[in-house]
C-alpha cells in the first residue's frame, strides 16, 4: 500500500477519468436521439402542436368547412346553381 499522497493522487485520477466518461456520455446523448426518452419527445411534440399559433394555422386551413382547401372538400355536396 502506498503513502497517503499516492493514494490521494490515484483517487483524484480515477475521479477525473470518471468525470471525463460522464461528459463524453452527456455529449453523446445531446447529439444522438438514442439518449432521449419517448416521454420527453412526446411532451415536446404536444407542446408545439397545442401552441396557439399552430392551432390558429389549423383553423385557417381546415376551419371554415366549405373551403376548397378543406381536406374533405371533395366529399361535400355542391350547392345547386339557379338555372337561367
């Protein structure tokens, strides 16, 4: 067994090496989708989906029902034009 100084130095070296490994894993998790959880991803998706500006955009796109921009416009019956 070494002196107190040698043991303390080894402890510091081991601690620094483990910190480097943790930092490497954190960088990898930040750059890769493999480190993200499904719950966090869905929370982010729903946060954006329920945002006011996107709700307003969906209302403009689909909200009036009679518009030709509506995804169901082909299914809606057309009003009959009066014959002249």
